[in-house]
C-alpha cells in the first residue's frame, strides 16, 4: 500500500466535498426559509452570495487535482457540473458584487423553485461524489 498523488487527490476531494455538502445544505435551508417567510430576501441573498465563488473554486480545485493525477473518470463525472457553474455564473443577474442571487427577483415563485431544486440536486450530486471519492481512494491505495 503506497501513498501516491492520486490518493492525495482523493483525500483532498473527500475533505472539500464535505464542505460542498455543507454549502448545499445551507443553500437548501436558506431557500426553505425564504419560501416560508422566516427571513427577508435581502438578508438571505447577503448570506448566500458570499458562498457562491468559494463553492465554485473548491469544486474546481478538486477537479484540477483529478486532472493532474490522471483520475479521468472522477474528472469526467464532474465536468457537467463545472459547465453548469460556468453557465450559471455568466447568466446571473446584473449585480454590483459577486454572487448569483438578486434580492429583487429571488421571491419570484419560479426563481425560488429553480434555486431550491438546484440546491437539492447539488446536494445529491455532492453526496454521491463523496462515496465515489471514498471508493476511488480505497481503490488507488489498494492498487498501489
């Protein structure tokens, strides 16, 4: 059993994916609070927008590690979400700062539903990815 760069990549991916899972859970809870009127849209957008770029950068970091370590299957699985993140950020509303959520349009029922669904889908993706990374790490450690 040898510790290699692919094993290091999977360990970092597991740690980072845990943070991404927490971001997704926070995302889902935040939009549920908006839907039930526990918080106002301005406060909610002010708490969600600072988390957008760190989420995207963390996701890119683990995929860069997969690229450098030659873990093509893990990278291939993540490419659709990377492309979605790029598309989502470039088609965001015009705002003065970084982020995706505009307080003036977030309470629109269609936008709220889409954002809530996006949070649940990302949560499911990150949870499945966590177990995939765990399996990949075990395979890499055993094979070496």
